[in-house]
C-alpha cells in the first residue's frame, strides 16, 4: 500500500504542470497556440527558436497534458489541450505576476502603461458595441493568425503594415485594437500610432485566445 496520500499524488501531478510552465519559451509557445493549431515549424518561426529547441519544449508541454497533437501527413500539428482551462491558467499566472512580482510591475509601467494608460475595453463592452455596429475592430496580428480565427467583422491590418494602411480605417469611427493576449505588444503599439494620428482608439482588455475561451463568437478566413 502506498504511503503517499491522494492529496500528495494530486500535488505531485500539479507540480509537473507547474514545472512545464517554468520557462519563458514554453509560455510563449502556449500564447502562439492560443491563436490556433500550428506545426512545429510554424511555432519555431513564431518564437524565434530552432526546430529542435521548439520540439523539445513542446514535448515537455505535451507530457504535462497542456498541449495535444495530431498528424497531418508528415507534419505534426500542436494545439492547446483543454483550451479554455489552459488560457485561464495563463491568465491567472499573469494576474499573480502583475500583483506580486516587482519586475513584472516595472515592465508594465515602463513599457505597456507608458504607451497606453487608458482603461482597456472589456469583452462585454465590445460585444455590446459590435451588436450595435458602433466600432471598427482592428486585428494587428500576422495574417496567418487572423486566418486561423478572429473576432467578428474584424479588419486585419498586421502591425508592420499599419501606418501604410491607415486609409482603410474610417477616421470618424472609434477603433478597438487587439492581438494575441494581455502582454502582446502589437496592440499597445497600434494604439500609440493611431492616437498620434487623431483616431479614437482603445485596446481590448486581453486578446483573441481569451475572447474565444469565453465562448464568444469567432470567425475564420
């Protein structure tokens, strides 16, 4: 009979999940997988990793049951396992970091809040504005991520193209910009650029993965 009680068995399993989360590259890979199913090659490119390094990190995440795989011919495609729960776990980790970690707070103040100190638009508020067609929703993620899924009626203008495509945004209509998640810099940069050009613009409070995990409607290209 095992001397380890059921509580400790559960804690040991939870510790394995915590260990899998304990690397910045793995957190970034989970953020990318929050946009949709991707191959190892795509994920390596997104996270600026070698194929071997990305594959190693993904295997660790898979052993912790944070990601799952399927085969598409010769390619192995990864996706979040229990998408809503994994997104909620990352969101909770973010909240703890913002509250308890001085370095996270320093970066939030020095980078994120310096670019946008205004309160972000909530999912509920954006849903209501979309219902009444009162806003332009701007997706500044790469086009490949937009094709995997996006908010209803969102306009895709990837961040590097934004200044060249300002004419596609109605100048007299409020804009809500979003990208990959709460720490994605793309929407913060987009807000700064658009405000400097005279647009009325706010960020969504988080990003596409959180919107989808909340069960709100999404579209795919």
